[in-house]
C-alpha cells in the first residue's frame, strides 16, 4: 500500500481519493439534471429574486467546475486534493447564494434539492481536507506547542 504523507503531495489513501471522486461526479451529474430542468422550463415560476433560467446557468457552471475538479482528482494525485477543495469550495459558495434566492422565491423542489446536495458538498470538502497525520503533525517532533 502506498501512502503519501503530505497533503501538498496528494491524498493519504486511494480509498479517500475514490470517495471524493465519486462524490464530485454524483454532485456534478445532479447539477446537470437540475440545470436542464430549469433551462427547459420544467421547473419554473417563483418570485423575485429567484430566476429559474439564472439558476440553471449557475448550476451548469458549478457542475462544470465540479467535473474539472473530478478530472484533476483522477488525473493528478499530486494536485487533486487542492483541485477538489477549490471546486467544492466554489460549489458550496454557489449553493449558499442559490439557497438564499431559492428560499426567498423558489419552488419547494429547489429548496429540497439545495438541502440535500449542500451537505454532500460539505462532506466532500471535509473529506478533501488533510488529516493531521497527513501533514506530519506530531511525527518525530513531538506535540506542536502554541509557542511555536
């Protein structure tokens, strides 16, 4: 088993890398579906500031960013963690903005979608963060003190 110890060098395990990759792909695919539903007019209505067409465009952009993150995770174990963090952070920010508009004037299906996928995005971000042992904290130096 090969384990890379530094987060700057990649993932601590292939299992974690595969989990993050799977989450990114599932999240991106869900965004592709909801974006298509918004842009085709299947999900419509609502009141200002909610705009289904703008929501569909935003969802498509977030989905593309997540796919780019997934491609980076797949193709570059060395830089995949940072790409996953950046893509997921972008998606979380977009979801928070979208949820704000959706709560004010969107459809219940939109609120439900955000309520389901936002925790998955947060999980993806948490999984992409290095564990202290991945950073070498406590190795050969003893515990890190506050004075350092």
